[in-house]
C-alpha cells in the first residue's frame, strides 16, 4: 500500500511539472511533443518535429521518476544523437537546448521505469 502511495505522489509531481511546461507555452507558438513511460515499458519516444527556423534549436526537458533515467535527442533522418545524458532517480529533471540543428528531431527516455518523461519543443 505504501508503494502505491509513493508512486501516486511521484505521478502527481510529474503531472504538475508537465502542466507547468505545457501551460507555459503560448497556444499557437510552438510544436511540442512528449511521452511518459508506462509500465511495463522501460522507455518512450516523443513525436518528430523540426527545429525552429530562427536559431535552429530544439528545447528539451527530461525527467526521471523513482528510478534513474537515460535520455537522448536524435536526428529523425539518420538517427545521429545530438544530445544525451543521465538523470539520477527521485523526480529530477534536466532542461536545456541544442542549437545548430537544421532537420527534424525526436527525444526519448530509456533504461527506466514508470513515469519518466521526455518533452521536446521547437520554442522555449
């Protein structure tokens, strides 16, 4: 029972993070994509989107749950990794951007468990 309660708290915290990120975007300004790892999977992949045309950037926010999480942003045309990292467990997130991109990209979180999140956007 305590495990279900702890998982519920982690899910609630992650849903608040997602809400802040998504609501913080103006409705018509950006393309965004996200995914949430759901049991029994150990990974999820966002949709593909182009980098923005102004400064050729993809913004990302990757979050762990109660488990450590690895993440990557990849070029959709050739699979080249343009960004990657590792997040320690406990609801931690990493946020950043990758510049100099001229194609379309997708992100994913992997080697993890339920509730890890991958979020990418072509606007900050």
